[in-house]
């Protein structure tokens, strides 16, 4: 399924969608959306944090730490 990172949706809407996917256990979809959003524009701390949270919830701790550190910067 293709991921549309930012069409009319704001970063807040994208974060909400990422969280929704994650809450439903759809980690791969959540991460795909976070990665696409990250690639589509300037770094957004909320999107970076959401990406780190997805990785952490998925058990990918090392990657999560890197992503969360990047979000904090």
C-alpha cells in the first residue's frame, strides 16, 4: 500500500495516524508513514518522536534510541 506522507494532512494529523496504526499493532504501516513523512520535508520533532515511539513499541530498542535522540536535538 503506498503511503502519502503529507497531502492535505498536517503533521499533527500524521502523528495521530501513526499512533493509531501503532495502537492497533500495525507497526510496519506506522513506521512506513513516519519514514515517508520524514523524507518528505524538514525534520519535525513530533514526527521524529512518533517514529521513535513506533520503534520502541515494536521492540526495536536500538533504532528507537537513535530516533528519540534525533527528535530531542
